[in-house]
C-alpha cells in the first residue's frame, strides 16, 4: 500500500464516526483536520474536496455494516428463518454501539443527502438495494428449503423488512428507547410466522 493510500484510509477511518454523528454537510474541513491532525493541504492532497471525503467515508461505513451483516448470515447455523432472526439479533445485540456511533449510516445518509449531496445519493441507493437483496436471497432460500410458502412476493417482503428495521432504528435512536426496535422486529417475526411459513 502506498503512502498516499495509507493517508487516505487514515483520514476516512479517523473521521468516519464524526461524519455519521454530525452529518455529511455538518462536518467541516476544520473538523477533519482536527480529527486527523493533518493540514488542509494534506486533506486536499488526497481528496478533491470535502464532498469526496464524505463519499469515501460513507462507502467505508456502509461497507463495514454490510460486511458485518454478511458475516452474521454466513455464520448462522440454521436455515432461512434463522438467518433473518440472526440479522435482527445483530441489531439488538449491537444497539448500544450503533447508538454511540450515531446510528445506522445508511439511514443517516439517506435522510440528509437527497438535496445536498447528489453524488452520494447513488451510493446510498446502492446500499439499500444491497440490503434488500440480502433479504431477497434469504427468502428465496427459504422457499427452496420449503420452509417458506411458494410464490411469495419476495421483493415486497424484503423491502418491508428493510423498512421495518430502518424505521425501528430511527425511532429507537430519536426517542432514545430501544422498545421501538422490539416493536419493529416483532412485526418482522410475525410476518414470517403468519405470512411466510409453510
């Protein structure tokens, strides 16, 4: 890895939580220099502008959570239903860490960048597509296992699960009450039991 690449990664890593907590538009170049201990020239020597840092940081944060969720699914010993529950358990078990780091980076970026950072909108959309695809794959797997009913509307169910997770995270963070996670996740488990299972 080149020195320039190491510096870029350092800038991204050191400013990742700050961007997630304070926002992509709310994080200044001065914040980045204070967080990294680098000069403005060093930042601009590695990134075209603050928006480029924001995009790199978002990709870093989104990749981290994507990798963690993929690991949860891959390490799950059960079938499709157990994999969905394992994802929900991941959010429950890591809620305090999520909250301290500012909440879900996908949700935070989605609520902020639509009108202010149009380049980042594409990355955010791709993240949500990937998250939804993860559920689509698990639901399809459950249909192949004959655990879930045939001819389910896989896309609609996957989207509903993503919406419930993100909505639960949003309300739990906003209201400082993790009961909203339980409400959302209980609804997902109810959908599995009452609408999806054979």
